[in-house]
């Protein structure tokens, strides 16, 4: 979607229905990877890193697929982000993910993330699933979440 067609000129409005309590299969789903500095898990330079990834994608006419950007909080000082794209992007770390994934949508203030994580792990266990790798998708920036009146976060896990 063209930025000019988005009401905010930034993030598109998120539809939680296709992502809430869903099993997903990906085969070689393309992403480009970036690294975000965090301070006790709080992203410091997320905006500039995602901006650089978007510019790299735009330079080769790659499209950001579904505005999907997975976050992997690898430590309290680092977060790897994976921007979904429709083709390989030159001058970027290209990653492909394959496998079965489970996603669950949460809505509210980021301070609830710890509780969402506990709830998510219970849901996964109740379904008899095992998490191999867990990601989070912050679907809109804070400005756009305020504009839309909803702040959605999606937990997505690669399953064993």
C-alpha cells in the first residue's frame, strides 16, 4: 500500500482477524534483518533501523509484505528485527523462514507485554504445541496506534 493512501501517512491500520489464534505455514518466507539497540528491552533506535531497512527494500522495488516486522528480543540490550519482503534485497541480510507457526493477537499498552507473554505460553501449551523460537510483531508505531485507537501486538512462534 502506498504511504499516501494510509490515513496517517505512516502505518496501515491493522486487521487482527487473520492473525488471532492462527496456525501459519511458511515456506521460504523472505525477510531482511536489522539490529536494534535496546535498554532493558526498550527499543532505542527502532525507527531509524526500520527506516534503513525500508529504504534498502525500496531501492530494489521490494515490497514490505503485510507490513510484517518480527522482533526477536535476544537480550535486554539487543533486538533483531525481520522485515517481510517479496524478493531478495541487495545490501541487506536476507533471511528465509520455513515451518509451522502459531500467532495470537493482543491489544493494549506495551506495559502489559509480560502478561501477554505468560498468556501466550499457556495458550501454546493448551494446544499441545512447543515453541522453538518466539517473535513479537508491533503492528503500528505509537503515533499510529494512538490515531487508530488500538495498539495491537502479535506473538508469533515457530513451533517444534
